[in-house]
C-alpha cells in the first residue's frame, strides 16, 4: 500500500521514525486511561486548533472505526461536557502554553460528575501536545499543502487499510508483532465499513426527519411568514452543521473523506500565538529549566500517572537529539551538537523557556534570518506556512536535512507544552 505522507517524510530518518511510531501507537491504540474514541476526538480538537485538515481527516476516520458516535463530529456542542471542558487547556497549550496554571488543572479535576482523573488528564495532555507538535511537522514538511484543498494536489481519501501510522512502515524497523496487530485491526475495520455507512445513513435520515418535524411545529405555532422563514433557516443551518462536521462516505472502494469545516471543533478561533514577552507589556514570568526540567521532574510524573509513556517520550527526545546533522553544522561552521542546541533553545525561547547555562547570542550567530522566520512560523502558527516556504529556506540543504529541522521543531515544541502542563499539574498536586 501507499506510504502515509508523514511516514514518507520521517522515513529519511528511520531510527527516529521507529521511535515516533511506537509512541503514536501506544497513545492511540494500547491500554491507557482514556477510551479509544475519546483519544481520537481529542486529536481532532488538537489538530483543528491549527486548521490541520490532514490530521483531522485521519482521526475522524479512526474515531468512527473505534466506535465513536458520529453525532460528535457535528462539533463541540454535541460532545459530552467532560470532553468539551478540555477545550480551554487545548486552546492555551496550542498557542500560549505559559498561561496554563494549577487553577486550570483544578477546574478539570473538580467538576462534579464531569471531572477528570489525574491519569486521564495526563493522557489527554500528552495527546494534545503530540498532535499540536505533529501539526507543525505536517505543515512544515508540506504534507498539508500537498494533500489539502487548494494545494498542489487534491486531498487523497483516507483508506481504511492504511490508517494506522505503523501500518505504513513494513519496510522500516517497527516491530513485526505491532505490524501484525495493526493489519488485523485494518482487516476487521474493513468488515465494519458497511455498518459504518449504515449508521451514518440512518443518522442522516433521522436528522432530516427531525428537521421536518421541527419545521412543521414552527409553522403551526408561528404561522406563515417570519416564523416559517426562521424555521427554514434553522433547518438549513442544522443540516449544514452535520455536513460541516463530516463528509459523506464517498465511494465503494473502502475510502472515506473527513472533515470539511474545522470551525465546529474550535471555540475562540481568534486566540493565537503572541510573542512571549512583548515589549509593551509587563515581563511574563520566565520558565527556568533549572527549576523544572523534563529529565528531573516531567519524566517521572508522566510515567507515574500514565505507565510507560514517559519512557517512550524520553526515547523520542533522545532520538531526535542523536540524529546526525554534520552536514548542516559544517555549513554553519560549528559542531553538530552546538547547531542542534541553538535550534532547540530558540524554539523553547519563543515559549518563554530559558536555560541559564546558554548564551542566547549564539542563536543569531548560528541561525540565519530566513531559517529563524521559517522555524518561528512552523512552531508558533504552522497554519500560516505556505507551499513555497519549505522549498525556499536553505536552498543549498538536502531534503533530509530540512526534515531534520522539522523533527527538532516537533520535539522541542512538544516538550515545551509538556513542561508547562506537567508543572501546573505538579503545583496542583503539591
């Protein structure tokens, strides 16, 4: 089968790809605090913050395959309050993670019957950070532009047989047992396609019936004229809500298209990234890694509340740090470790995270202006990345080297979000 676009790009660095796939599979498909359908819906919410149709389409289909209620795909108003309450922390983590406080954590953990457990919340936070960072990679490497509407090609429908990332990596070093499990899941899911179609058709018919009844009721109560006009508009909006959340099952070849309008998965869409320390505002409290780090604090907390995920994340962080970048560093006239640390610390700096033992003057020496513009765009507002940016930055560099930069962005951004969220959870627990 065709390689999924993300694995195609990450395949330039197969050791990292293997580590990424293990984490992706564990988050989405292995035992954990959250139900499987909720995991995919949280991924939809996270990807929608950056208008990443590529990931939303992927998880819409996986949400249905996991037995998710298709009504939820109409938007946040149709999901359980417990999930909807996650919207605030999703919004903040995606754009200004330094604003997360222990009060946000407390609010989620203490809402009567809609409360989250600590373990569930940690799972959700890791999912959100994972999908936000992955959206940066998708846009940064041009996957969204290649496959999205208006890009160089039309959106390729998502094949039921190829949806798990691991399914697409038979030629890489992902474990054979894991591949066997996913092939079986894909075959089982293909058998469920007809029942999924029937469910969607039944819901569509039921929705049309309710709309007709509601319109008749309004006609009776308000008579013809203004009341009838309002009723017709309401019915049209109601139907468009359903189509906005989910495109119909498109053909008979087992392929499905996903969301067409991502606004229904967001609240406060104008909330976006702002420079951490704007000169016209009071200095925001800097996050000092010496006080709270992944190695000394975050790793142990996340591993205790969500078993083994800490080891997988730590392996992924170490893997991207160990990738060879001698050619990139040589062109910049420095050691590979120095060059990579410059990129990593620059990304963390944009989120207010500082290292006391680092001279930030090195960033301007190591990273030319066009590279800094590219890194900031992909990190902070990836949806603004256009189809030319990947080709234009560092024209003299190989494609694999550009992918390497995007992997550094992915991991540095994910760790930044996790540091803020886990620190807030730690403060709540204390």
